[in-house]
């Protein structure tokens, strides 16, 4: 079968490899749609990821498809079932899992390789994070379950209250998903628990993406390239104080610092975007201490939010189809990443 393998920094190769066969407890998915992701773009650019993979590696982690084969002992799934698989599953027994802190599980079973014709789904994911796609849901939308699950997990950790003024820094797919979920009232208790919904202020660098942010519910959008001082702009919109919640969705250390500067006293700052390995930021200790700021690093998702994400997508309450810029064959995958790097596309639905 044809599959994409990452060998290093911007070294992505399409190769013919053997089709996978299922071991006991496993499922083989025929990939019908795999969506590109900002994390994939960062991994491709940087040539690695601190948690999810070791080079060389099958590449990609968002996909929907059809059950092509099942291993011994698998009774919940049959050949032909439409499925979406999360790219990980926790062990369920470690120190963190016992405390339901599943994203911190040191034994997370990660699964990469969605940019291929077939994908092996390991037993832990089959048991905990393999879901059936509702009949009226397209594969491209279903494939976005994993990133949306990360976003919903991030919102739940952000201490957002009804009517809060929330600043989102970053107009990539993740930032836009934060806008969509928050503007439609998604909170720690689920959909509709933030009433009135937060006022979301989106800062990004592309006017076309900012327009998508408006369509997804952003109250106001701003092109940071046209603003001399983003924190000063935020304070001018928030009675001079700063935002109640700030969500950083770029993974750039300087923007992490900017996010902290946008926060009011007592605010929560969600440092969501993953920065390059071993980078550091500078924090003003007076501001952190005397303004009682809460700084949160939030990583990945949990089985609960995987299910929440698919349910939200299936509800069609949020027009996430606006995030799919194009559909392309697998042979055009590397060009899709160049286009993502040039910020001319958001997410591309790859059809092997």
C-alpha cells in the first residue's frame, strides 16, 4: 500500500509498504479521509515531536474510514463499519489514570500513520477510543474529532465563566476551533453550559482566516500585523484590565509571553500551543504573584472529550466544514504542507 513516512525535517516520503494485518484485539481501518493538522505541520517542519513519535515513522494522526479487518477477540466491530479512531489511548491503571488525568498518562498508546491507505488500530485504542461515525456525518468532519477533543479538553481546563471576555491568539485550525466552541457556549460542563456565551476576541495574521473566525462566532477579529501592541489593544477593549481568559494557540514562545501580557489580574492563561523542545519564556514574577494569574499548560485529550467532540460535530451546531480548505489525493500531501506553511490553506482532506 502507499503510505507517507517522515524521516526528518521536511523529509516526507511516499513509499510502498506492506498492508497491515490485525493482531488479537486490533482493527485495520481503510482510511477514506485523513485531515492535515497544525501539529503535523510543526512536526514536519521540526522533524520530530517530543511525545508522539520516533523517526522514521508513519505520519499523520487524524482519520476516518471503514473497518477492513478485525483481529481475534474483537466483537464490537465488523468489516464495513464506519469508524473514527483517536490517535491515542491511556493505560487506565497508572497513577494519573487512577486520578482521571488521562492526558498525563506516561503510557499513552500513540498511533500515527493516517496518511496511508490502511491503518492498524492498536488494542488500547480499539477498547477506549474507537467510535462509530453517525450516518449523516461526512468523513472529513469526522476526522476532525481528535483536534476538537483537544480543544474541548483545553476549554474545560481554562476556567471560562459565562460572559467572560476571552482572547484567542492564533487563527490556525486549533484557534478557530476554540472560537467556535466558546462562541457557541461550550464550557467545562459541556455544550450550552456557558450562558451567556463568552465574548471571543480573535487575533491572527490572515484576513481570510479572521473572516472564518467571524463566521464561527468571534465577536471581534484583529490582524496583529496591523496592531503595534496587542496587549494594549486587548486592554482598550476590556475596560483597561485585560482579558478574563487568554488562549495561546500558536506554539511560539514570544506569543506565550504576549498571552500573559493580555491577561487581567485574576485571569487564566491557557498556554495551549506546543513550542519547540527545550524553549523557554520569561515571566514577570510581580505580575504572576500580585495579579494572581493562573498559567496552564494543556496537552492532548481524554476519552471523555473524544466522545464530546464527535457528538458536537455530529450535532451540526458549529460549521466546522469552514475549516476544510481543500481535498487532495495522497500524492499531493507534501504540497499540502508547503501550502499550510504559506498559510494559503487551513486543513486539507487527504483521500488515499
